[in-house]
């Protein structure tokens, strides 16, 4: 064990220096240590038993990921993740698309259909456009972008409502959980045919949602949605 002790003693010395520098924020708190070596765990517990309570998680990598989600940080060992929920935004869909969707009922269509005063076509309100479905894999830094245009001549601003669902592509927002919203006024030169863009940035410990409007001026605003730690 002496060979291991040479390495471990150096680790403990370095850790001790770090803890002493941060004494004011450590006092009275439990410490979570990412250690897989049972012998190192034993040595640390013996060394600090009179001063700190060390909590060594049974699944250190999982605990580290959960900690990263709280901070938020992107651990180097995470290259992709499986999304537990479906994420999307509120939208008004063309009636033909709504009618072809298995989860958009005729009652919903009858209640929320309207004629758009821009193109005189029929659309259905209270629908959901999906950016990623539950159980899909997303890579770190992956970006998904959709383009949109005004839904009415009277519209003065982009108003993006962000939702989450436990279903795959639920079609409507009725049973979805609302996570946040972004509101951006249209530039003065934005006309009825112009497009704006909604982007979802997936695969990090947070989901970033942005709205971009391009014209003579460029506007980008952002809403961050933290992954809930128990869902990782």
C-alpha cells in the first residue's frame, strides 16, 4: 500500500490546500466527492472525519452530471443525451395539417380555427410545433431551427410560448407544461411576408431557446430552460 500512499498523500495535500482556501463556503456543508477508488475514499474519510462529512455517491458519474445541470456546466464526457420530454412552441397550423394530425381532434379544430387576414387561409390555434420528441438523441451543441411569419396583420411582436410534453408530438398544447416565453417587437420594416427564426440549442445541461428577426436591424433574445435534475 505504500506505493499507493505516495500518490494518495499528494492528492490529499492538494485537496486540503483547496479546502482551506474556501473554508468560508465549506463550513457546515456536506461534501460530494467524485472518487471511484475505494482505498482513496477510505483515506479521505479517515483524514477528514473530525472536520467534514464526506458523501461518496454510489454512481459518481451520474452525480457529477446532476451537479453540472445545477450549475450549469457541460462535462467533457457528455457527447449526447436522450431527451426525456417533447419540446416545442405554440403555433397556428394550416387546417390541412391539423386535420392530418392524429392527435388534433375535430373538436379542437372547430373551436380554434380562424381565417388569416394575410393570406385568407384557414389556420388552427393552440397547436404545438415540435422541435424534438421525447426519447430522441440530441448531440451537445445541436441546433434545431424553424422559420415563421406573422399570423395576423395586427401582430406587433413575436410572442413565442415554449412548452414541454410527456407525449411524443401531442399536436396541441392542451396537456403540455408551459416553460417560458419570449416576446420581441417586430422591426419597423418587417412586413407580412418576412420570416423570423426560432432556434432550440439542445444537448447542453440547459436548453437555450432564441428568437431571431432579420431586417435592417438584427434582434436576438434568449430564454434558458434548465433541465430538472431528477430527469437526467
